[in-house]
């Protein structure tokens, strides 16, 4: 407790620096979830994708990142053992942010799409193990996270496969692709509008205080879906595409329609991601600030100081701008060859899986969801369409994220204890 009283300001400054570092890592690694498919399918250039993502990620993080955040991410550890030793919680959260940020930086440099949520959870588990023992860890929740490595990519992959195959059968494999695109694409647009509205309501607006019940949320999403579908039908009806052109030309024109759709879905995903995953950086930071301000008292929820949200938002944008293109390239180009229709199927499947997970309480990684969706699209064209070397590296990086985060956190935690004489 003496440490908090005598070094409180120093601890907050250190936490702010490593919190920014963690947000930088989130921007460098996780933003590819929203923009990777758009770049891979050539709907956007890397520069365009980064500019669009910067706007929507910042908006999501700053406008909808939350007034109050859980101090312990995903309730993965129990705060009770730390009540008498709050200084260990403070040092542990600083160690966790530094450890998770370091792993994200290395993974981003190597082009590996890993889970930022799992990185911070692994780091928190690591320090808690050595600080107060295994009884502080909610092992059931850890088991759920490990299970999600298989469940979420499988769900999103299956949905992406269905969406892609339906587009092939209804549009691309027919004698009149343009005519069928005008008939069916508005339905896909309506479906995208429905899913993206639900993602934004569930993952974004709840942080602004716009709490909607399930019925109201679905009603609003259905209204948006119908509106988007009608606008889509009018817009596509006005396109001057020559139905007598050769099939390749018709395919190219249909792909252009899917490219526009995918850019819209990517913007929604970036907003939802910014609002949701900024908590991986600001949650532990808010915990440190709250404990220092309340002289060692540990609260389950912490009101955010005015500067914490913009710090997290700027960190995400900086990481994306400086290091984001490596992971974007892996997701967009490394796993399988993407066209706009394939990218749209993957993006919509990932968003649908986020909605399903939110409704069922399934622990989820947006990274694993999108990678699973891209795999599903690739599988629709046969195993030869997949780059198995890249996939192997991605799976290995997923498996080692929790233990690496934990190990780094333990080392940094002991260094901090030695520095502050705790």
C-alpha cells in the first residue's frame, strides 16, 4: 500500500505508456480483421484501407469505447485475493499490458494474425499465477477460450462456405450473371445490412449508453436490412451493364458490385472492432488509475479518466498506420486468392459469427473468426486453393499466444517488483 501512496503518479504514467503500447499492438495486428479481405480482393489499396480503418477504428474506440470498463478483462481472474495487496494488482496490470503489447508487436512484424484478447488474458493469467496463486484464476473461462480456437473458426468458415457457394450457384454459374446479380445482390445487401446493424448495436452502441433490448435491436436491424435492400435494388437497376457482353466482362461487373458491398461491411467491422477491442488496452490501464485514485481499493468496474479513451484510440491508429500492412497482407493475400465476392462472403460470415457469439456468450476472437471465414471461402474451391504453410504458421501462433503472454508477463512482473521493492 505504501508503494501506491508514494509512487502513485509514477505508476499511472508507466501504465499510460504501456497502455498506449498495447493499443499500438492492437492497431498493428487486429485491424486486419476489418480490412484484410478488402485489400486482398483489390477492392481497396493498402493505403486506402489504412485511411478508412483509421477513421472508423478511431470513431469506434473514441465514441463508443465505453464510459466505464471492466477492470479485469473477461472476468478471467478473481480480484478477492488482491484486496490486501492492491500494489500487486497494479504492477501485474502494468506487466500484462507490456507483455501483451510486446507479443502483438512481434506477431505483427512476422505478419501473424493473433488474438489481442487472448494476448492480454494470457498475460493476466501469468502474473496472477505468481502473485497470488492458481486459485485466483477462473479456469472454466480459460477452458472456454481454448475451446473457441476450434469452435469460432469452424462456425465462420461454414457460414462463409454457404454464402460463397450460394453466390456461385445463383449468380456466377448461370448463363446470365448480370441479370441474376440484379435479382439476388439486393438480398445479399439486405442480409449484410441486417448483420452489420446487429454488430454495431451489440458491439458499438451499448458503450454509448444506447442499451437496446433484443426485440428492439432485431426490429431496428430488420428495418435497416429492408431499407438497404431497397436502395441496393434501385442502385443496381440503374447500372448500365450490357447483358449481351461476354461472360468474363459480366463477371467483372458483378464483382465490382460486391467490391462496393465489401467496403461498406469493412467500415462497420472497423467501427465495431474499435469500440470493442480498445478495452483490451484501456481495461487494465483503467484498473491501475482506479486503484491509485482510490488509495488501493479494487473496484469491479472503473470509470474512465477523460484521457484514457483518446489514448487508446490514438494508439490503435498509430499501430495500424505504421505496422498494420503486414497482417493485412497475410489475411488478404497469404491464405487464399480473394475476389470481391469471396471477400464479401468472408466478411459477412465473420460479422454473422460475432452476432451469434454475442447472443450465446461464446468467447470469441475476431481474428480467429475472420481467418476461419477466409479458410471457408478457400475450401469452397478445394484444398489446393489454400496456402497450407501460411495456415500452419497462423494456427501455431494462436496456440502459443496464451503461454507466451503468460511467460512474458511473469518475467516483467518480477522485474517491476524488484524495481519498486515489493
